[in-house]
C-alpha cells in the first residue's frame, strides 16, 4: 500500500487515520467516559437522597412529580394540571 493509500503512512504517525484527527477523537471519547462515570456517581447520590427522604417519611413519587413540575414554566404547568383535572373529571376520579 502506498503512502497515498494509507493515511497513517502519509502522516508518518497516528495523528490522522482515515481522515480522522485521532487526538481529537480520543479526547472526545475520554471526556464522554469521564462524564459517564460522574453521571453514575451523581445518580447514586440522588438515589441516596431519595432513600433519606423516604426514611424521613416523605413520599418519593410525589417528590419526583414536584421536581418535574419545577422544571416547567408556570403556564406549561398550569396547562398540564388543567388537562389532568379534565381527564380525572371525565373518568370520575374527582
């Protein structure tokens, strides 16, 4: 295989492989791996907090709903509550 056919040979190192910047690719993969590890640790911490809340007598499902609601803006939350109430009335749940 000639240097023109083999990008490694043309570059003389591993800085480019198949038109890819190897160092950049490695950096991206390593950053995702690091963040994935941090995410797992954070998820474990969140689980511990929910366990603490449950042992303190709080309803964890309700806390999750409150957390979800806090992410929404007021108008969106009110629209969701209106629809939920409408559906509950339709199903004789209110």
